[in-house]
C-alpha cells in the first residue's frame, strides 16, 4: 500500500510540474526520481542519527542506575558502529525509490547482509570477551598464580567459530549449497586433525589439566625422576623449574599420561630418617636414646614426633629409626627442621658421650 501511495504522489508531482528537465530519464529513472531518492537518503540519515542519539542517551541514563556492566558493553558497542554503516543503510533505503536492475539490487542486498553480519558478530564477541574477562579476574583473585592461557584459548576458539558460522549463514543466503561445503569442511578438518594430532593431544591435555587441576603454578611436583616447581602451564607444554635451577619443559600429553606427585597438596610431610650408634655404646645409654630424641623434638617448633625406636643390628652399628611430621609442604621448611634436629642430636649425643657409628671393620687375631 505504501508503494502505491508513493507512486501516486510521484505521478501527481509529475502532472503538476511542467518542467521538461525533471522528466528527462536515464538508467530507467527520471531526474525527479533521483532527486526524491537523494532527499530520502539525507532524511533517512538524519532520522537514523537522531534515533541513535536518543537511544544512546536513554541507555546511558538507564545504565547509570544499574550495578552491572553488561549495559555499558551494549552502549560501547553501539557507539563503536561507524558512521559509514548508517550512511549505507540510508543509501539502501534511498535506492528503494528508484528502479535498478535485479543484479545491482542483489549486490547491494548482499553488501548490506555482510555489514549486518559483521556488526552482529562484533557485538556477540564483545559480550563473550567481557564474560571471559570476569571469569579470569575472579580466578586471579582466588589464586594469584592462575594462568589464564586456557581461557584465552577458549575465548579465541569461540570467536573463531562465530566467524565461521556467520560465513556459512551468509553463503546460505547467497544461494550456495551449504551442506556440501560443511561436508567438505568436515573431511578437511579430519585430514588436518590427523596431521596435527600430537599438537591437538597436548591442547586437549591442557584443557584436562585446567579442569581437573592436578597441580597449579607454584606447586612442587615429582614426575618420575624429575622434580621441581611449576612455573607455567601453557597450551602445549608445562614449564618446571627443577631443584638444580634449569627449566624443564614437559608436554601436557605426557603429564596427563603419567603419575604426578604433588607435594603442595600435602598439609603435613611425613619424614623417616635413620642413624646408628657404635656397638660399644652401653645398653643403658642405648635405652636412653629414644627419650633424648623426644626431648629434642619438644624443643623445635612446627614438628610432631611419631616414634623413635631401636630398629635392628647393623653390620657396624646399632640402628635407630625416627618418624616425624612437619606441618608444612615446603621443601625448604623440611630441610631447615631436619638441620635443627641433626645439630641438636649431635650436641646431645656428645654430652651423653654416645658415638655415632660409621662403616668400620674389626679384625680379631688369634695368637
């Protein structure tokens, strides 16, 4: 109905205006029709810009009353839309008032669809980016050593999928057979997956480490004969600083396929150590040794004695075994306490004239 009214108005104007120039026609349109389209273009541009300003002011007013940042992202996204987009929309509206070939109409429609798809994906990406930023900030607040590499990879992957989906939808609107294309992408994807299966295994393993959390940055772990502190958990590998100081790079696939001992998870560390005294030590002093050990442990903070026993008779010593717990998972704390115990034992045994044993041989000669 609207188009019929517009045509009637144009006919009425043509009948009123007896100016031959306005009736000159080229490319299937008169000059008057081109002038009307030009007027519609500028009018549409003015209306769209006014509408944009009104909507933005209204949204900003509403956003100031809320505690969430989602509305702020929406405003920022609308503001990021370039003027060229509004100009093209106005141009598209103006073209509806003139006669164009079907081919040109189709090209312009395709361009408009591409622009709309582009800004739609950009808006969705803004919300995805904000969501991941909130998650990462929360994780870092809970754990200062948190490595956001996995989440950043996930964010990038989701954004990439968005562009692929948008491209497929556009191709479908352009008249292409999308099912054939998707099938081809599936076969190509399988071929690529086989070619880079080792890399993909490491990437999926990194997701497994992130979700299962067998260890985190700063944890002291043991992998087979290697041990050290986790410095970085990457997409493909994990970097560990060993006790010797070098950096050990281990693939994530290897880490998820082997047993990992995580000492950071310990609330207490159980320590077992042994020592021996000479066979010449009197029995009364041998009986006294466990009580001497107990006195030493009572004088040192942060450790709990479990037991101290005369264990067995060695080749050249009377052997004792001591078991205790240290209320820390740090290796340096353990070594500090063990050093205190060793020094206190040496001092106490010297006072009691008890000699530590060392490998010796005694020869008995018969005359």
